[in-house]
C-alpha cells in the first residue's frame, strides 16, 4: 500500500484501538466472506486483473456468465470508439452513478492534459447531467451539445429515478434532433442486466450497454462500468486505476485472512484508521472534516461525503462527513475549527509529489520572494495541523505519494474499505440507504399533485 496513515495526533492511542480490535476483525471477515449483500466490490479489482493472489474470495464472472476480463476490454474498445467520434460525452446519472467518475476525472485532469500533449490526442470533454433539476444547468448542457460532436451515456440501475429520467428524456430529444436515426449509435446505457425501464428501452432501441452489477451498490461502483467507461473516455488509464486498487485489496485481503496473526503491514493502518474514527465518534467527535490542499480533489471530497454519509448515517448513528479545501476555506471555516464548538475531527488528504512547481517572483519581497507555491502550501499543511492540534482538535493525515491513476485506485479502495469496516464496527449495514427513499416518496407525491 502506497498510502501512509499518520494517527499520531488523532488522540486515539493503541490501547484505545485495542478495545475495538475484535470488532474490526469481525468486520473484515464479513467483508471478505463473500456472503454479505453488496460486497462484490471487495474482490472486484483482483477479479478484473485476473489475479491469482490468495485472497479470501473472488468474483469469477459477471451475472449470466459475462466474463469480467472481456467486459473490461469491451469498455476500453467502446471508450476508443466514443473518442473517435465525439468531442463531448454527456453522462446522465445521480449519486453513485456519477460522483465516482467525476471525482477521478477531476483529480487526474493534469494527467489527462499531459497525455493529450504527449500523444497529440484530443480527449472528449466529459460533463455530467441529471444530477440536479436546474433548468439553467441543463440549458448549458444543451448549448454544449449543439456546439460539439456529442455522445450520451445514461447510468441508472432502474431507469426510474426522477432526476436522470427527466434529464435523459430531454437530452435524448436533442440527440434525435441533431443526429436523426444515427442518434442511437451515440447513446450508451449502463443499467441492470435484465430488468427495469432503462434496460427495456436500451434493448428496444439497440443502445450499446454495460451492466451495473447486482452485488455492488452505487457509491461503491467506481471500478465497475459505472465509473470506468466515463473515466476511460476522458483519457485515464483504467488498467492502472484498477491495478492500484487490486494491489491494496490483495495486501489487505491476505493480511485479513490471517485472522489470528498480528502484523505491522501498512494495510493494518487502514484498519487502525477505521477503528480510530469510531473511537473518536464515541468520544463525542461526530463530525469528520475531510480536508485537502489541492482543488483537483474538490469533488473527491463530495464522493467521500456520499460514501460515508449513506453508509454510516442510519439508526441514529454515524459520523457526519464534511469537506473543506485549504487554504481557501481557512479564510471562512478556519475560524470555527480553531475556536468553535469542538464536535469534530479532521482527516487531511496530503499529496507529497505535486509535479512541476512555480517560483514566486522577487518583486513580492520577503518572506515570499524566491519560495515556491508548493513550499508555501507545505507550510500551510504543517501550520494548520499544528494550530488545530494545539486547539485540541484530533488530526489524522492520509498521505499519498503522488496523484496518478494507480494511486487514485488505491485511495478509492482505501476509503471504501475503511467505510465498510467502520460502519460494521458501529453496528450498521454499510450497504443500504433506506432513508433516501423518504424524500423520493414525498417528492413523488408533490409531482403527482402538480397540475
């Protein structure tokens, strides 16, 4: 595992973590058992890579006999096809049907630009619709579609969720108006293997389709076609993304299978982070602020909020996830963190190698002259951690060596596994979201009442 976890300023000692060690062991065994609903993501990276590693369980095939390796190759071929005929890919989806893909594409924007410059290839712009009901937002999407060669990808397990259903119907009309009978060859659907409104439409119209796996929920679906197809179209090496997740999964799976053996592997630091989160919540720290010092991680923070919020927030339990981008938000929320009601802890996501730096001109004068932006950023990281620790705020650091596809794959899997373990320790099911249905029912009643 490339990721380093620094718990030295978390306020949670090894003695405290030992009190929850048995619960964590049980949680890991449940995740790796292959018997729990919606845990297909646990072994998916190893299965996609065709790995022979000795992990507790692996998915051998997709539903109905689909071969996982062939499906991955099909996604790469389809991404190449889309890149060959489109300047714009509009992805229609909400929640897990878009947040994972967007967070990866945003985080790796610099890698995409470098690849385009090196290869001379122009990768399509990937934008997302159907994630809100704003007419102004979708007018902008339609404007772009009219200006560029466009492909459309709709992602929905059922096809009946209000926001993407409405957006897809609108944008599909735009495709029909622009391309006529050729529109069908530019529309792609990622949906259930056999049932639902979107599956029926896709089969009838002849859209190219990929499957949303039955045993993987939306917020854990980044490394399925739900995330991989848009990510591949954007120009990101999805093999490297999966490889990063696979290496962490196998290290963690092998360590987890040695249930009675105490190890000091980096994978154990993942478990210690999960335990520390629960211990902090039990001490009254029920808000976790995910913090990052580079704006390309802004939407990664949004993905983390969905991952932890939907997984842990139920039965009156859970840690409320928030996210802040520093140093921007130090000039707003920094005051509250330093001196406000102490009900939170911080998890800083730090990237060590940030690529080419920029030197500040001498004209600015001391003390900034001749320093670089990333040197100042490092000072901000150290200064924030020191100031907040002195104020009594628990601070955890998650340190990534660099931001690339491989390490992003590790980071995704790291937080998915952390979330699953912590939720099980807390006594809730990480893989359902019954509360989400409440707003849907109320909204449907309001829609039905419209004249």
